[in-house]
C-alpha cells in the first residue's frame, strides 16, 4: 500500500502543472521559447538601437532584432482600454505594453544562465510562463544589472548611470570603455531599459532617472497635445545575478514633471 503513495503524489503534481493550461490558452508567447539556446540564431543580430521620434512611435522593437533578444506574443481578448499587462522576468515584475490587437513585442537583454519569463493579461486571469537556459556563447555574464521600468504609456524615462571611474552611461553613450552598456532607449512607455556590466569596478555607483518626455494624446480634431502625467519609475539593482550570492533591490520613485532628474540610488560594489 505504501508503494502507491509516491505514484499518487506524482499524479497530483502532474495535474497541478497541467491545471494552469486553460488560463494560458489565451496567451501566446512566440519568443522566448523554453529549452536551451546559445546567443542569436545564424543570420540574426541584436539591434538595440532605436530612432527617437516625437510623438513617440508605437513600434517597440527595432527592426531586425534577434528573436533571442525579444519578448513577443499575443494576449487574446485583451481589454481595449490601453491597460498594460504584466511582464515578469527572473522575478522582476514590470508593466507590459499591449497594442489594440492584444500583441506585444519588447526588446530584452537576457542574462546568461537560467531565465524565466511570464506574461500576464491586464486582469491577471490569463498567463503564460517559459523557462530556458541562455548559454552566453563565450560572453562574460553581467555581474551588475540595473533595470528601469515605469507605469505610464506614451512617456519616456531614461536611465543614467555613473560608474566609479566617472563614465556616464545613457542613451547618448550606450557602451563605454569599462565594459558597461545600456541596451535600448525605450521612448514609448513602460520600458524596460537595462544597464549591464560584466566586470564591475570597485567603488561607488550613481543611478539616475530622467523624465525626458511626456505623453501625447489626440483632441477631437486629431491634433496631438503634450501632457505631463505623473509616472512612477521602478528601478531594480541586481548584483551577482544567477549565483548563490545574488542580491536584488527594487526602488519606486514618483516622477512628476518632464525634465526632472532624480538620483534614485547610490551604492558601492562589491
């Protein structure tokens, strides 16, 4: 009789894993896919450069972006009120911009090692989650990563970092000599923008957020007027990601006016 208990437990675990499938049926996640992968596929490249135009374009992912560096899919029956979904990458929860047809397509710089990506509908009732192992293909994993996301559409916040040697990493200078880099300049709301540094220099780091541009809305005649909505910046600092020594801190900062520059965090590494 006791021999049957492990079988029953295995059956219950299997049913528990299958039960969310009905909720996930309405969410399709084209990329990333589960399993194992190594860098960009042949013929693809990671293109994190975006042309900044105002009013901000609704196109979120640069043309030619490798599938290994994007999160793309569809949420069926998504609400038409412009409410964002939720994107959860390796435990960091961020708003997810969804178009009127329920589609989403965001560039994302995934770290080496194990990654999890979950997409949830705005009401939280539908979701899809994948787990995959990202082999770096020889690239050095980032020991320091800073992610910026924010909670309003059609707005542009920018991530700025000052490293201990005085280098300034921002959308105007995304890659510097010390190896630090910023992946993409998101101008269309929500983010994320991601700073990564494979070999952090010892010393003090400064993390700033700049409210670069306000949202735009159309009046009855179709003319677009600039607005300046309050938006909340979410900054997550991750050190030693994917190791037993990993540390993660998240900070929420209200940004009230275009032009505002806020020092979000000052910290020392290590």
